[in-house]
């Protein structure tokens, strides 16, 4: 009997974690172990080590993170513990157990001042606490496990959990008109597409050159306003959508004005193809039965 490789997924009840759950049946060659925040708070380091001694996974995909961008401004220590220190411990545990480690990071590690998509080696300069904690996670991942793979993504949404698409759909049902920021530009990422790309990396068996930092998002660069208009059109909502500048929608955490990323490296090294953002949005809405 062939022993299946085990893939341990942390943060299994989040958007990306649930996307792996959705896909698991399509990858019977792997045994997936899904651990939610309740099963494994990743900052409980001894519990993390315990799960490794029980399951002996060949891969750890870390989907767990502190993602409350605005709250991170006032909960800096907790955000740093989860997004920074915990990632370092996971990296050390995976290295000690000869386990592959894939960690998810963010476009918020950049300053937002570019006018062209950020390449993986572009200087990082996060503008808010969330971005700073995620950057620390990247550093610790590579420090304690040089073979770690880091994938930066952006504007993640899905049919699961809380995200921009679902919020817009709810507000469009409740209101006759909405104003959406039009001067923040980036690329949406459908969580299911990201999960499929990660599994493609694992299946490839390729050992990438170091450091292994990649960018992944759907193809196309748009504003949040453009995104909202597309949601309105595809759902047939009668709600009126108006563009506003960021200055009219202040938030505790500063958002990057431009955060589109160059995804060429992940395509060249693993053959990962980027789907058009609008097609992926249609796919997501289709799974919501919209």
C-alpha cells in the first residue's frame, strides 16, 4: 500500500483554509490534516510541536494569520506574536522535522508608491502594523527554515468568511447607493485559485532556488471601485456605485495606493497560470449560486 503524503493546513476555517477543504477530494494522493484556530492557536508553540509528533506531516501550509488590518494598529503585540514570532517557530519546527513549509504573506509589505507591479526583490517598506508583522513573519520563516516558500498575495476573497465581495453584496442589498475608494489600485485574488497554485507547487516536486519568495494574484490591475462595479454588474444589483478618494474614507491603518505585484516568477518556476480577475470573480459568484 502506498503511503499518502500528509499536508497539515493551519487556519483551516479561514478563506484559504476552507478553499483547501473544498479541493481536498480532488487530490486523493494527499492526506489533508485541517487544524482551525481553535484546534491550534499557532502561538501555542508546544501544541504545534505536539501536532508534529502526532501526524508527522510532509508539508505545512500556514494559512493562519492575524488579519484585522486596522485593529493591528492598537494590538501590535498580538499581531506580531501571530504573524511574526509564530511563523519563526513553525519554520524551526518544519526544518527540524524535514517538512516542507509554505507560508502566505501579503502585498502590504510594500510602500504603495510604485507605478509598476512590484517584483519579488523590490525593497520592502510596509506602511502599517499589519504589513510590518507580516514582513517579520517572512524574515523569520527564511531565518529558521531557509527552504521555506513564501507566497505574497493580495485582496483575497472567496465564497467563505468575511471579504470585500461578500461585504459589497450585502451592502448592495441594503442600500440604494454606495461610495467605494477609487485611488487604491491592486489585483484581487480568488482564494481557490491560490490554493490550487500552492498544490501545483507541491505536486511539482521542484526545489526552487533560494530565497523562495513568490507573488500570486489574479491577472489584471483594478481599483476597489472597479471591483465593486464588477460585483454589481455580475450580480445584477440596482445599487448605484460612486467613486471616492481615500481621503474621504479614513481608516486607522494606512493602505497602499498601489500594490499590484509581478507574478512572473511563480509562472516561470512552477508553470502556475494566472486567471483573469473577472473570470475568477464569476467563478466565485457561481459557487455562491449567484
